[in-house]
C-alpha cells in the first residue's frame, strides 16, 4: 500500500516529517549499484511490519503476502513510500546507482527467526525482474539468492 508522507517543499528543497511513535527501529540501506536486489525477507517471530521510504534513487519494490501468495509491485522514486504488513515478505531492485532506502520497523529484529524466499520462486516476480534487467546484471547476496 502506498503511503503519503508529510512533505513540505519550497525553493530550498524539502522537509519530510515522519512519525516515529509506531516504529521501534530505523534502518538505512545504501546501495551502490543499479540492479542491486535485496529480499525477499520476512521474520517469523516477532513478525515485523515496515514502512519503506526511498530517500535517494528509484526502486522496484515488491511485497509478497505470505497468506494469500499474492505479489504487489511498485516503482518508487525519491520521497515515495509503501507499507509492508506483518504477513508479507519484502524486497526491492534498485534502478539507479547510489540508491538509499529507509526502513521504519515495528517488531524487534530476531536474526534466528529471519527468513528469505528465493525471488525466482515467487510467481510473477521473476518475470518483472527479468523484464527490467538481465539476470547476470543482478547484484544479490548469496543468502538472498539461496533463500536462507
């Protein structure tokens, strides 16, 4: 679900107000290269909900509902945001070099309960990614590529 942020802009630039009352953690993902893929991540316990905000660059954002097995895909640019519910896996593919994504997270991180789904195993996700770039162009961690 797309989230509207309170952004105020003028000739100097902009200021975005983000309420932190709901969120327990703030993560910043800095991605040096275009076609970096991060995901598809979720956590079993405690389940986490997230708000994803693109602070620099452009991404293809993916939310995979673990209950309904449905995929949502969004193209998000700077200042755009989506909400990821606690029953979903999340990931993104950068479309620009030097892309930065901020995560607001509710639910304490538990590394022993973190899970990852192989992106190629999610219906339609492989098609979307490979219509954007060649598989050889994708920069992905071994953990994410193997679904660990």
